[in-house]
C-alpha cells in the first residue's frame, strides 16, 4: 500500500518490469522500487538496500527510504536464514515503512527530510538475536529546503533549515496482556 499526499492505494506490480508499480485506483504516479534484488539499486545508505521513487504528474520527484533514518525497520526473525532475501538484505529485519527523504520539483529545487529513530533490541525470550535492533518509533527531526541543482553537490545549497526539538516524556503504557510498561516516548517540543 502506498500512502502519498494524503491518499492511499494498493500497489500493483507491472507484469513486464518487477520493479515498476502502479496504484490499483490509477492516480498517474510513476512508482519504482529500487533494490539489489531487482538489480536496479544504485548506491544507497540504508540497511535493507531497498528504496522507492515516486514521480507525480507535474514531474515532482520523491525519494522514499533511501537513507537509514528514512527507512523504518521491523523485526522478522528468521528472515535471511529461513527465508530468501526478497525484501532487502537485513538479517532478521525488513523495511516496514519508507518515508520521504528528498523531494525535487520539476525546476530542480529540492527539500531534504531527516528523522530521529528510537531503536529496540530484538529478543527471543531472554536471548538477543544477531540483528541489533528494529525501529520502534520515528520522528521528523529536520527539513532543509530551498536548495537547487543536484542535492548531493548542489548549485545552491539549502537556504533554510527547520529543526524539530524532541523532549522525553515519561509515560506508562498497559500492554495487551495486562502488564504495565514504563517507557520514555519523545514528543516534539519546539521548532527552530
């Protein structure tokens, strides 16, 4: 499922190109999955080697999950050991969500998003597995915008920067089995 600009829809894989998708209710988006498994993944800096590109009708390019902080991982014990790698290359973890990390309009102006993630170790009983963590939560932390040209070596670097401050909040949660869990859940407390 793709949730994009406030709407969502089921994705259908193109029968002639397994990396190309379209929405079941056609919304005229160009949607491509980049991955080492598909053989179309140029260099990336996330954990699974998968990321998405979406291009809108007006030519705006969106990159989703390319960086480690924009790819939210979920535990899947045995993945890579008992199952083949068809959802990325991360042992015992798969990407559960890809968030926007770069937007470039049809004129070459760009905006970058960064996230702060809260990690949780993967445990089976009392034994931790080889996978170091999964992403328990994710928070927007920075937006750089009003840059121009290639975002990696811009003609004009980002002119504006927004930073979101996170505060730690003590909060008690009740689990499904009735146990009580105490945890710190950050919340946005300010914007610079």
